[in-house]
C-alpha cells in the first residue's frame, strides 16, 4: 500500500486542499447577471485590447501557482501573431472580497475582459462585481456551480471527463456502471457528473456506493462494492477518487476483495499516471482514465521550460488558453470578439493542452485522450480529438 495513504489524517489533509481549489461559493452569478452572459464591450481590434489577469500573487499558499499562471499568459502573448493585448495584472490575494474590488478596479481602468481569478468563490465574486458592466470573466476554476451569466470556467470539469470515458466505454460494449465515491464535496460533484454522462451515453447506473472519507471507510466499502456489482450485473465500476485521496486504496483493495479487473471495467475520473506507483496497482491494470492531448501538452511544457527555466504548474495552461482564445477572436476582426456569443463559438480554440471550447452555460469541453495501464505503463487507447464533431465529443 502506498505511503501517501499511511494515515487517514494525511488523506483528509490532502482532500482539504483539493476542496479549497474547487472553491465552492455561496452566491451564483448566473442568477445575478444576464442569462446569456455579459454582452461584452465593442472593441477596436486594430488597437491593444486591455485584458485584466486576476491572480492570487500574495496568497502564501498559491503564490507559486499565480506566478506560473502569469508566465503562461505572457507566453501566450508571444504567440498571437500581430494581435495586440495589453495585459494588466491584479492581485486578489486569494480572497473573494478583494477579487471583487480588483475586478471593479480593472474595469474602471479600462479592462474589457477578465482572465481569472483562480478560486471559485473569488471568480464568483468578480463576476457579480462586473456583471452590470457587461464584462465577461474567464475563470481558472473548475467548479461548475459558479458557471453561467458572465462567468465562464476554463478548468477541466468532471462532466467533460465522465462524458468522454462513458462514451468510449459504451462503444466497447460496456453499458452498466456502479459509481463509487467518498462522502465529501468532491465526491458528490463527481457522482453527479457521472450520472449525467451516463444518461447522455445510454449507460445504466446500476448502483452507487459511497464511503466515509477515511481509511476505515474505504476498507468497509469494499464488500458492499463487490456485492452491488454482483447483484446488479454491472460490467464496470467508476471511481471518482484521485491519487491524493482514496484511489490508491481502492485500486489495491477492490481486486483483493473480489472485484476482478479482468471482468469488471475500472474507470477513473482522475488521472492515474501520477504518482507512478499507481501504475503497478492491480486495479489500475486495464482501467480507463483520461489525459490531455499529449502532443500539445508536451509542446507547451517545452516552450515554458525554454522561456522560464522550470516546469509549469499543472494548471498554468489555463492562462495560456484564456489568452489564446481572446487572441483568436480578436484576430477575426470582430468588434464583438469579447461577447458571450463569440467566446462560445462552436469551433473552439487550440490551447496548451489541446482543443477546447467554452459552452454557453459557462462550462467547457476539452479534447481528451483515453488512456489505460498495460504492464505497469500508460498506453493511449484513443487519442485526443484534434477538432469538434468526432467520437471524442
């Protein structure tokens, strides 16, 4: 068993960090802004377009990530091929109230669109603060509960991942699934995303098994999971947990407890390739999970290292994506380039981690590859789509 799960306390501490990044909010901008999103100001595409980047520079827990986001945004600026963007950086400190004030300040100083903030609560507050100005917010959050109105989230969503996995799995003849999730906020979000994706892909949800978020909770859930699969005839099991949480225990204990990966298809909502110890676990063998477009990610990482001398934070590409999307729209010469209608164009954009598009409901879709584990190595089963309209979407 992995050392990262040596104590329930360590398990829970890591989960608290994840929940903090998800940043649930008490206020919904979609209820306070125009239903179709901010109209966006008319712009002169022949002049520099003022873009505000809101990041938690002074947040001691997220300052490094903030720097990586800013670096990635500036890297994107160098790729715009003639499009002029006036990037102005504002520090939110990781605080929602400060984010709202900084968003208002940015708009007062001429910003025509806001990129960021990072945390969901801060993005929600920023969106509400500038809704009456018709300014759109491209947040780095992955929390779908804040999406809508003038707030669009760029962070990868559970719904996108679940839909990709169940779409692929159903094409392989797997049409019934048991959902396994911890009894916490992240687990509930994951469960809901899988249920929605199952409905969209004609997959039957044969059962749902939840467990208290502790080592004892995971251990006691194993017999129930096996029993539910056997009694319902489910041909797959979908795990919402990530490698910093309960996933390593589940991938070790479920096969030992009678859930055979050779007959029951394992699927994972999180990445299974890090840390590499996961790849040797019995439940990982033959399981399905998703990865970003490997070629695009490798190219972005290489450019970032060449420019800044270190690896980007895993979330840094979101800032690159935001600038890339804005730049692509401005390049079209449209005065409404920053409107909700333009931002949600169906053809999407090419980003740091592959193709993506912003949905009218404020969420997003990303081109993802289907990966599996064979002989303790990651193997791509179905590459990430290079455009929209294919099987990956």
